[in-house]
């Protein structure tokens, strides 16, 4: 008669493949979101700068990359416009850690209120 494997070994035999499957699903979800978040118009992007930067440093860095078109609800996300040929490259050189489509920044953007002239 063969000895029965310990409970720890039986759990490890199941947990390993389950963890690997969960990791694979998470990575493929991340890849799908990353592809969908790419800027649709290369001349207009949302740039995420390091959260520990001061708002003044973020605005200064963003202004060096392109024209500031808007600011998100959090001080380290800005909307930039500029030359489509090099806007993304300039934003990354200025310190942006993530670039995405400005339409997706809606969750971060403050509500816009209309004012009468």
C-alpha cells in the first residue's frame, strides 16, 4: 500500500496550477487594457507623471512636452496637445510614466461646468 500524500502536498498540487492560471488571466487582461488605452489621436494624449511630483513640477514638465489642454482630477494627470510626430516622445522625455487616450481620463477629470459670458 502506498502512503497517502500529506495535506500540504495536495494543496500545493492544486494551488500551483490555479495560481498560474490566475496570473495568466491577469496578464492577458492587462495587455488588453493597455492596447485599448493607446492614444487614438497622436496629437492629443493624457500623460501620467509620477504622483510624488508637486503640481508645479508636473505642469512645468508637461508644458515642456506640449500645449497643456487640461488637467485631471488628480494633479499628476494632464492632457497634452502637440505635434503628432513627437508628442509622445517629448512627454516621456519630460517624465511621463504612462500615456493613454484622453477619453479614458474622464474618470479622473473634474466635472466641467458651463458659464455664461
